[in-house]
C-alpha cells in the first residue's frame, strides 16, 4: 500500500467526469442488501454518476466501480481530517 506522498500513483482522467478529493478518508465501506460488504482502503478520488454509481481511485492505483444499490456507506477519516468533505 502507498504510504508516502511520493508513492501515490498519478491519477489520469481521460473523461469529462469530475472527481472529488476524498483523500482524507482512511477507508470507505459499502454494504449491500444481501449483507455483502466492499471496503476500499486509502480512497483518493470519487465520482458519483447520474445513476448513483461510485467511481473511486485509491492510493494503490486501483480504480473501483461500486454500482448503485448499496444500503449503507461508512468511512473512517485520517486523524485530524474533517468527517465530511463532499
């Protein structure tokens, strides 16, 4: 996992989608109706589509897509970071 600022991969967006900075989060976790959970560590960027799907880029350079339909979203922020940024 990326730990230093210099370790963070470059975010390249070749779309017209706007991404918000969520780098204050340590992790975020989505829960679905069937009990399934998806946890993303060190999320950096977030786009919420018109269909309510979430596109997330993390500090390991992994791009995630979370489809709409989750019933709960929770996250933990880094020490001293604001709890809500978007």
